[in-house]
C-alpha cells in the first residue's frame, strides 16, 4: 500500500466516506469531522505512519490537503 493509499484510507475508515469526497475536504465540512473525529483521524494517521504528531501540527491539520503538507515535514518523513 502506498503512503497516499494509507493516508486516504485513514480518512475513509475514520469518517466513513468515499475516496471521491476527499479532495477539498475541510474540518467540519462533514459531521464526522468534529473534534472527536479529528483526534480519531490523527490516531489513525499516527498508527499508519508510525509517527507521533506535534500538537501544533494537530491543530493546524484542518483539511485533507493541509494534512499532506504537514506529513511531508522532515520530522515525519512521509513521502507522497
């Protein structure tokens, strides 16, 4: 499974959405992406990529696209 597939799967599994809904998805665009859903998504991503995200990055993670920007930071080393 590629990193992009892992990333997408975390969203799909956490929010019970389709891959077609991912592009442009933002925090609170769907009812499942509330504060509790957000932490579930972060936990799924940390597990999938074997990382521990910084608190500031968790707060800044406000969209599907922004999450990819954050995960490619050197401290996480995820490549898409």
